[in-house]
């Protein structure tokens, strides 16, 4: 059986969608990763490349410390992402039932 590169294009497009951690969004933010004396939140792009992170002592609030996340008033659910060192856009974030994982990091919100 002979396949041309052109005949495989639809399958490659579907593979890209299946690998996306946040379909339709630019970034995904992981659940808190608790370490010995620190908490870390990692920002990934849709190909699971780490693009940013925030590491704080457990007593510090990621919503008010670090300057890269905004949060909803009622809880620690990120609703904004502002890339470090960027004067560019602020991304709106929200939970997404279609979000995935990057390795062992579960994506809690997707940002667009």
C-alpha cells in the first residue's frame, strides 16, 4: 500500500488537536506543584513547552505576589496571566473541561 504525504495531512492535523493541552487557548497553567518549602505553578504553551513559572514559599499568595497571575475574588482560581517581563497582552484564563496534562502536571486553567 502506498501513502503520499498529502494523504496523511488530515491525520497530522487531528494529531495536533489531540496533543493540545488547551484546545483554542494559547497557554495552560498547572495545578500547584508543592515541594519542600515551596509551591510552583508552571505555564505551558499548547505543545507542553514550559514558557513561564512562579515559585513561592507556601505562605505567599500567587494572586498577590509575583505579578504574573490574577485571580477570581472567591478562591485561588487564576483568571489572568501576564507573562513575566512582557508589556504585551494579558491573557484571560478559566477552567476548561478539555484541558490535559503536560507530563505529570495537570492543567488547571487555560488562557487565551
